[in-house]
C-alpha cells in the first residue's frame, strides 16, 4: 500500500505539506508524528537542489543528512527526476 499510495499522493491536488503529513501518518507503522513534516519537506527541497549531504536537525534532536531523512521517511516520490 505505501509506495502506491505515495505515488498517488504526489499526483493529487493536495498541497505538499498535506501530502507529506498524510504520508507520514498513513504509510508508516507506527505512524510518524506530523511534527516531522517540516523537516521532511526541507530534506526533499535540499535533495532536489543537489544538497543531499546537508545536515538537518530533526524534531527529536537527531542530526541527519537530507538524503538519510528522505530514505528513512520513504520520501523518494517527492524527488525531482534528474536526467
């Protein structure tokens, strides 16, 4: 369910913040708290601008690279494809 739902969510008319909050809540077990949505969006934006090694502090105080956050929260469907 998770991957198909993620792809479908990215193609919806929902704003990105709502998409990410839905994804974190519905496509993870246990659900990821919505307070992680802001850092998830920042990680996506950094990866989309080629800054995947930039370090972000997550709400739980752990520092991770943008790429690690994208991997850990399964955010790949929000990444722009590069040629």
